C-alpha cells in the first residue's frame, strides 16, 4: 500500500524547459545552443545544483565564457530572467492537492540551486510538502543513488510504500533500482493514468474542468 509520493520540482511541479526558454528569447537555434552550453548545460550549472558553487561565482564564470564567445548580452539576459520561468504547473498542483487530501505524505527530491529553491519555497504549492531533499543541500545530484537513500533514511520512508515522479529517465531508473515505484512524467494525463495503475483513484475530468 502506497503512503508516500515524491515529486521532482523542475519539469514536474514547475515549468523548466531551458531549450524552449532560450528559443523564445533569441529565435535562433545557433545562438540558443551557444547560450545553453554556457548556462544550463554547463559544468557550472551542475555545480550550482550540487551546492558546490555560489551563484555569484557561477555567474562570474559563465559571464567570462560568454564574453569570450561574443554573447555576453544574451547570457546576462538569461541569468537575469530564468528563475521567473519556474511557473507552477496547475494540473500537477491539483494532483498534489488531491493526493494530500487523500492522506498521502508528499515530498520533493530535486536537482536545484539554492536561489531557485528559495524562490519555490515562497510558492503556494510548497506548503503541501511534508519535507524533501534538494541537491544543493547535500551536495549530491540525481541520479546518484545516495540522494534517494538520504531522503528515504531521513524521513523513514519504505521504498515499497513510495512513488517517485520525475521527468528524467535516468532519475526514474535510479529510483526503480532502489525498489521505489517510479513514474516517468510525460504530462498530466499520463501521470493520472500511472497513478491509477498504482491503485490511486484520480480522475482527469474531476480534477480539471
């Protein structure tokens, strides 16, 4: 019997589509890829997620790379604006509210830098979480199994009683290897179907009229 549901944040609870964001900004695939490699796709961004680099230092390094690549203006605009793209996904929020009302314990497990985590803590949905683990807090990123084990151990969760939802296949696979029921998030409707298959009766038409 399931008692706990763990949510990834970016890409599941809130929007996070870096490539779409960059294309909407620049309307140029070549510029988009160059800026992506300097920002979201960079080693610095991974270090920010892991809490092993401060935002100030990370931005300094990325801006230096941008100046060398001739795209300082573009990279600066991304660093200034990206956090505001983390908009709550209304349908996921509805699912969370329904699960919470049904008595499930909700947690988060996310690769996320400290400034983004602080921003999301101010959002309405965050109050539904009983707790969670962010990569920046323990200096470990998914899909490293240690971040899952830390969450399970800290909150005394049994893998057999736990569902994990993430939009990344490697992250889902890592949870599955630990005995957690893992759902690869592909959208709200498929999430509802997956939860239904787990014996959790949620109906799309009742949640979202």
